[in-house]
């Protein structure tokens, strides 16, 4: 990076590849008390989280009838938001912050055609990154500087694979998450349960084997860092969202994963957490 330019807040990140960077993130990013969700995961909106430094977002997309798509979590009567509203907010952020790259992870229950149409309506498709044939997972990820220079500052991942009934022929920017990422478990009820064992996207056993390092090298690491018992609450979040517990877990998993960056750590109640400064410190020292 030259001329004092910064990428996701740090000049040193401009020449780093996506899989070498930590993107502070949120779980159920759409679920906000501010939007009157009954059992929210956050106090404030997705767009507010972006302004505060969050750079990876987990959202659940559901069919809403008539080709519309809503965001909700399981029981939509407890809270829902039109996908178009939140994607427009994301577009506003990207348009106003031209040196920022965001990763968006979809838990998908709507069909891909309807969901992709909402991205189009929100004006986000021009921002979406399409991997080249030589790209990940076999080849290297682009650097943040390259994504910014090309204007493709949004990486979209979905848990529904191509060729499925929901996604028979997805657009090239609509990427199957488990081709590009792996994750930890996510059903933690107590802080002591939070470890680094792998769940979806792993190769074989739930441990990160040295022999499998090449398999994981170009995949993004998703770390679920929130408690659910039986739903998210500020009290549960407060138990795990701060230093030293938060940073200790991220650093422990990075060590357990042979130095692989913890790319996409996700918390609940981001506004009462250290996720942004913790990730900035990890990025600065890598």
C-alpha cells in the first residue's frame, strides 16, 4: 500500500491476502433490539455495526412470499427484517467507505434466484467478488488492496451448495461456503465449552491435523464465539466478549490451527464486546 492508504483500517493489510486477515464479526447480524426483535442477538442494527468496525456478518435468509426474502432466525414472528433493507444499508456503507472489505455469510432457506435478485435490487452485485479459475481454495486469495482497487469489496458465502434444489445454478459471485471455509462448533452453553474443534468444512476428524494443513491453508476459518442457553442474552455475551477471555481463545485457536488466522470470529451483542480492538491487535501483530 502506498500514499498512506489503509485497508480495513490498517496500511499493513493492503498487501495481505484475505485468508491472512481477521475480520471482526457478528452472529445473527440482522437480529437487533433496535428493530424490535423479541429475542435479539444485538442492541443495534447491522449498519450500525459496520460503522463501529464489524467486517463480517452472519445473516439468515428466508422466503417471505411473492418472491420476497426476509431475515429472521427460526421463528419469524419473533423478529424479521426485509433483506432488501439490510442490503441497502450494506451498500450505503460500502459506497461511503471505499477502503473497506466485508464478508457476508448466508444461512440460507430461501432460493438462490430470489435471494440474488435482492442483491441486484440493492445495487450490491457490482461490489461482489467473483473468484478467478486460479483462485481459492486451490489457489491464492486476492489481497485486500487488490479487492479495493477492483471495487469488489464484498465476499458472499452461502451454506447452500450449487446444484441443490434451492440453488441449481447460482451466479458466479454466490460462493458455496464449505468450498471456501471451515468452522468451529457453535452450540456452546458455557464458557468452558468453547474450544477449537472443527465442525462443518473440516477434513475428517474435528481436530486440525498437521497433515491436513494444505487442505485448510486457503480456506477461511470461522470461529463461533457466543453462548446460547437457550437464546442469546447480554449476560451470556458479557461472560465471553471481553479481554482476556476473547483474545485468549482467538490466539489459542490460531496456535491450534498451526498459525492459520482466525479469519471470521463472530460474537453476539457486539456493542458490549472487545471484538473490534482485539481483531485489530491480532492483525497488527501478524
